[in-house]
């Protein structure tokens, strides 16, 4: 996968607005991010529960780190 794919995944984990748009239209959001068709297809099958759990975990870690 490309650097753009990895960067998009990182944004999904840390940016609630991007994540919300993605969950509403995964393929559209991935295409708008400029991802390749195979990357868009891979994201269509993402584990949405796992995504939410990971995002929540990363948010807690960032919050604890700031303290």
C-alpha cells in the first residue's frame, strides 16, 4: 500500500470528522483522498468496530500523554 493509504488510515484514527465522513461513504471518502482503486476497495471492507475501538484507544493515549 502507498504512503497516501497509510496517511489516510492515520487520519481515520485521529480525526473524528474524517472518520465520520468515511463511515458515511467509505469509498467516496477514500477516492476523494486520492487513493488508488485497490486501496479504495481494501478500505470498503475495513472492520468498522475495530476502527472505532482503535480511534478511541489512540484518543485516550493522546489525552493521557498531554497531561
